[in-house]
C-alpha cells in the first residue's frame, strides 16, 4: 500500500498536459489542449485536455478522466502502478506502508489537522472582527494600510491576541487536541509543558493550498521590535510542505487560467494589494526561491509568467538563478521592473488595475534580454567581464528546450553582445550536452532509488539494492558505479579507466592523419589511435567491459553522425549504457565534454594516457620479476634470462617516463 503522503505529492506534482503529452501530441486550443484520441481511431482531434481541471476527455468515445484514470485506461495499469509511474516521472520517492490501517489513520490525522486549521482560521477572523483588541489593534492596522473590508474577508485575515494563550485556551474548550495544536504549529509547548500561542499579538494571513484548504498561517508583527521577525510562519507539518505551496494560488487560479498569464511577487501584501486594485492573477513565493513543485503548480494553469520586481539591483541579481530554473520548465518568462521606490504593493495602491496592467504591458521585458542588458551594463568594456556575461547568458539559453525559441534567443544575444552567432551556438550546445547528461544520470539514480524503495520498504537492506527485484536488471545497478575490478594493481586500473574516460568522451574526434589501404590520407580518430597504440605496445585491458566497448566503437566509427558517447548512451546493454553515463558525467571532474582546451591537446593526452598504462604494466612486471629473482628459487639459466628481461623492462620504463613528461 502506497503511503498517503506519496499519493498527495504525486497528485500535486502531476500535470495532466505533461502526462498526456507523453502519449498524445497536443496543441493549444484556447485555455485547453487538443489532440487525436488515443482510445479510438480518428482523423480530427476530439480529445481535449483541461489543465485547470486536471482532466482529459474524448468527445468522440467519452473516455478520459484525471491523469491516473488516463494512465490506467491507456496502459492497463492498476491504481498503484499509475501512482508509481507518476512518482517516477516526477522524481518522488514512493513510501509504502504495510497496513491499510496505518494509511487510514494517517489520512484521518491529516483531516484532523486541516479541520483544526480551519477552526483556527475562523477563530482568528472572528477575533479580528469582533473583539475589542482585534478591532483596536489588528483591524485598525489593516485599515491604516488601506485594506478594504471585502479584501480582508476574502483573504480571511485575522488576529491573534497578545495574551499568548487565548487561542490555545479556546481550542481546548472546543475539544481540539493539544498534540495537534503543537503539530500544526499553532501553539508551542514550553519547557514547563504549557501551551503558548505561536502567533500572539500578530495579524494573521492564512495560507490556502490550491484546493482552498488552509494549510498554514503567516503572522505579521504590528510594531517593529528588535530581535523579533516581522513575519512568523507555520512550521512544516503533515499538511504543509513549504516548497509545495504558493501564496494566493487558490484565489488566483481562475484568473491565471482565463488570462493565460501569472504575475509572481514576493510577499502576502503584494498579492493582497494587487487583488484590491483589481489584478487577480498573482501569486507570491513568500520570499524564498521558487521550487520545482511551485513551478509545476503554476504550470497547471499557464506557461506565461511575469516576475515583478522593485528596482533593487541586488535583489534582482540574487533571483536570476531561480529564473533560469523557470526556463527549464518551459515557461515564457518576462520581467517587470517597477519605478524606483515602488514595490508591487505600493504601486497597486497608487494606480487603477487598468493603469497597472498598462504599465506592465509596456514595461515588461523578456527575461533573456533583460538579463543580457543588465549584465552587459555592469561589465562595461572589460573584455573578461563581457566574456563571462556571454557564458552566463548562454547558460540561461541552454535551459530552453524549444529549439525555435532557443535559436531566436541566440540570434538576439548575438545582436546584443556583438558576438558571432556561431560561437554562441557552440557554447549553448556544449552546455546543453552537459546538462542533458547530468539530468540523465540523476534520473537513472533516482529510478534505481525509487524502484528499490518499491521493493524494500518491508525489509530495507543497507546497500539500497533491490535484490531479486524483477524490475531492475542487476547490471543496471552495478553499472552505475565503475565496474569493480579484481585483478591488476591500482595504478594499472587507474590508467585503464582514464583511457576509457577519454575514449567515451572523445572517441570519434580526429587527432591526426593516417593512410587508408589505397594510400589516401584520412583523419585518425582517437579510438583508433588508442587501439593501435595498445596493440603496438602489446597492451590489453583486463576488464572485459572495456574491451567490448573499444571493439564496438571501432566497428561502428564510420557510421554517419557517429559519436562515441551517443552510441554508448543509446546502447541496449544496461551495463554499457550506465558505464558510459557514469564516465561522461563524473562529477568533480573538470573535464567537460567538448572542452576546448582538452580538444586542443587531444593527441598529447592520448600519448600520455597510453604511456601511463604501459608504465603501470611495466612497473608491475618489474616488481614481479624482481621478487622472483630475489626469492632464490630460480635455476641459473632462469636467473640469466630473468635479469636480461628485467633490464629490458627498466629501459622501457625510462623511455616511458620520458614520454610521460613531454
Ligand atoms: Zn476517443
């Protein structure tokens, strides 16, 4: 039985368009998406996907439902299978529980916590509206900030009295459990075991999830005090994962969908003021950097996001990395810089919705252009600074998956920076390769983790390996790490591994010329060089996997568009594929794929790599022979032959060391 939390996380992460797109090619039709129905044969699309509702439906055959129904129907999956499939897709770890009772108890507990929050939400509102302290302090504060009554009610703003125990007392009188009060964070248990209200003396901003349930609260202090934070927030709990929630999403989702655009601001009051001014498609990240889960939540409703900033350059730069992540998710990002001295909140107070929207429409700039302008201005005419700006922009562009959008940005970046388009293309491509590999590797590792967790919940084994699991082939796991060798000394193994790393990364690169049978000059590839050099030095790998890979690359090297890495990464053998992946992405290494400085010195490197292996093998033999000669077990003839061989080896060793130093 899959744990409830996992199921909730899966539902939260699931994007119906994303899931259906894995099987059906969709195109946008108004607020929905349309495609050919996968359940029946048709020529004109009648299969409609509604991102806002999270459902799909065929107007021809009537099939559809939510993402889970869709997967179950289309792929003949059971419910748990569909959940696991989605969990894998979104990188969510599947927690299993052994007993239905336990899952039921957890669900019941979560419902209790939500009920408690809902009760507290009403109590806070009532306190604000109906008690002298609430009206005198809380409500008057909100009114000095010019929040209208209808807005205060809409966002369910409240007040927690300053006594420090009013909420706790009221909750107990209403038979709420003390443990739950502590678990939701509404109360804190003091050392003496008493309950204290977390939010005492603060105005309350409830945080609703996208279904409208109150999952947390933020409390704002009214007078500034030293050592006291302006805001206090609920801690994480079984109903609140901070990284899953966006403030305002429940009140914004319809407008976001209708206008196919979402504004992102920082704080609670930014959201509320903009609503009051008449702009409802706005959410807040609550001061933290956006998470992948939050982005997925936005993507349920739109792919167009405008980030609203006040004019503080330091803040803007700090948030740029987060925006790069948005690009990865395929969002169209614009940036709006508000006039000096204004933030989204204050600007809303001075303008009507129409003026605000006009201002946004006239001043929002495409993120890449914005970033390029800003960084270039800082770099001035300093050449090194400009070069690093270009790399930085190329890095952002690399994250965009859509080819056409990417090439438009590349062209624009070339114009803005005055750098040759081709140079930017190359930088972007090599960054993309690197990112792709990293992602592949992460997925692979995650899928192994997820799958082992599927099978090992009852009896976790320390190695984290799903022994006997029918899903994971043993080689898939063994292959994640470098194959463990049982023969050879460490330096020989290291030398062999280094050669393979280069072969995998640069196997197809030309490192010189050679002649074919007809006497024509043709390029000599890295993998050929390695193979020939090893043959001429009578060297072999002791690892069968290395020999297999080398042999296959030699056989296939003349195929059109051949690269060693792509060939190996799409290899049907798990062990080969995973090994190539691990070598292409080994973290901590400074060797990048297509790294220019490496490519420039590929031939020298190749020579040295082979010399290293030869040197290691020779040193090994010298030690071995030396040992034999000194052991006194050889016949006189053997001694003579041995000594001769030894001196030959030593001569070779000297030569090799010279090569190594070149
Ligand atoms: Zn159909």
